[in-house]
C-alpha cells in the first residue's frame, strides 16, 4: 500500500518555465490537497479538491492551477515559475467530509522545487 | 480568523529528558486538534488527534497531548525523549467541521533537537 505518492521528488526550473507536479493516492479518499512549506511559515494550503470534479482555492493560490484528473490523481501546475515559488510542495488526501476521521490528512513525501 | 500558534521555534532536549511542545489556538468553538511530525526529508505523519471526550489523548511513539479549553491549548508531551524523536512538529486545527471540506490550519512548527 503506497499511500500518497508524488513525482518528481526534486526539480529545478528557470524563471518562466512551466511544470506539473503529480500526486496520486491509493486509499480511495475523496478529498485531496496541495500545500507549500516554507521555513518559518508552516504549511499553507494552495488548492484543494473536496471530491472528484471539484476544486477550490486555498490560502495561497496565485500562480498555480490544479486538475483533479480522477478520484486518485490531483496535479498542481505552475504555468510560469517565479523564484517566489521555490518551496517544498506536499500533496495530502483524506476521507469524504462528514465524519471526524475525515480531518485526518495523509501526506506524500513532498517535491522540493527550486526556481532560479 | 482562526489561527494556531507554536511559540517555540526550536527546542533542544537531552535524550531521556521529558518534552513538552506548546500549541495555542484561536477559535470560537471547540475545534478538532492534531499533532503531526515531520522527519527530515519526509512528509508529515499524524501523531495524535482530539475530537471530543477525554482531554488527554494518546498517540503513536509514546506521545500524548492534553486539551485545555480554558487555556486554548493542546500541548504535546513525552516522558522520555529518544534520539529518533528529533524532527519538526506541527500543531493543526480544523476550523470548520460538519461541512463539505476538511481544511486544516497548521502552526509554524517546532524543530526538536535531541542531544546525546
């Protein structure tokens, strides 16, 4: 059971380049999330998907787009990367909303992105 | 707005000593509360959670946390720290429950170092 997987693990981009971060979960979870982690700022929510076919903005959505491809996969796209997007990106998933256990989020190992 | 405060950015303890990591939240009602641990280069792992009931909750790896409503706190404790506990610890709160989304708000983290 792989849980939440993310690809790639590391990436270096030049300013203006684009890329897509991939995330997949095999726990049959309904909800998925993208966070960025920066020193001294904890985790900040970029986008989330409460269920297949829906996506919503989080705290810091500017410069990003997402696609909930199916129930398993949730991708994050940077259309024109900027140095301010240098960060570690985490994908997470959780069960369908409505029960306390649905607040338990399961995290992937992260993608370390550097934009020069 | 809801918020989570972890006042200690960095803590160093000796192996075998006791540990307490502080977490305070700002929220009008009783929230759901969580502690996550992040080992170097890894994603976040859930240590324990509080939904309701007994205010002292037990988690994995010998950790426990106590919810104190009067102090709006949810401090994490461990009686005897092991070198493998060196990691970053995040407190999180779920500000909205019973709705369609399960977003968490994370604190900025406390980095724990363990001296031999």
